[in-house]
């Protein structure tokens, strides 16, 4: 391929470095366009004249994929919400009650109200994204609501983790291992959720 085209494709990949998979797909699409243009012309073409500036070309395609990636993030957030809810129910079933421990009230507060706030934020973000994709007005930012939901879920998970750890320390049994194992899965899901949001929030065109 022409050196100018190779530089152009490199610039496209650099513009989409926040999502390597998308960068490769867009670069492959640009390469196909340039190959077709070269074949039609019978020689090398200027990629800037053919496709426009590489940043504009790359980010224009990324903007079309943004809502889809945000929807994927919300599905992952829902999965994490279900895991946190399951952990809460297993803790109540297998660990001793800790309501009498007054010093644990911040963890209980985060555990319960963080989950409620995360659920509400995720629901509002989903509704907002659905309305925006149909061209309807929605004054709340789905991307910011998704961020709020993720943070609230993280706080709920931290509070639940503290309660789980204290409960296991109070009564270490084989049954106590069940909420512990679910909490470990919850942590993995939240780490994946954080990584996904790092990619999503850099997509152009999302509000």
C-alpha cells in the first residue's frame, strides 16, 4: 500500500486508541475504501481527499457506534446490579445479623441505598438512551447517569464487602463461603464495568 495511505491508517488507529477493536475495524474499512479508489483510478490516491482528515473520519464512525457501546455498558451495569443483589441476599441467608453493630451504619447505608441509587440511575440512563435514539428530547445525560449508577454500585459493593467480611469474621462456616465467593465475582464484574466505562466515556457524540 502507498506510504501516504499507511500513515493515514496509522492516524485513524491513533484517533481510536481508546477502543482497539473499533480502531481495527475502522482502519480495515478505510483500507478497503482506499483500495477501491486506487483500483478505480489505476494508481495511488490521496487518502485525505478520498476520506477526509483521519481524525474526522475516525471519530465520525465512532460517534455512530457510541450509543450502542453505552447500551452495552448499561447491560453490564444491570448484570453487576443483579450480582450485588444476590450477594446481599446470600449474606442475609448465611451470615449472622449485624444490625446491632452501630459502628457499621456507614457500610449498611452504602450497601442498601447505593444499590437503590444505582438501579434508579441505570433505569433513567436506559430510558434516556432509548428516547435519544428515537429523536426525542431528554434533558438528563444518559452517559452521566451511567457514571452515577456505576459509582453508586461501587459504593454499595464496598459497603456489602465490609458487611460480608465482618459477618465471616463473626461466624466462619462453610455456608459463609457462599456470599464470599459471590462477592469475589462481584468485584470482577465491577472491575470489568470500570474498564468498559473508560472506553465508553471517550466516544464522541454521547451526552
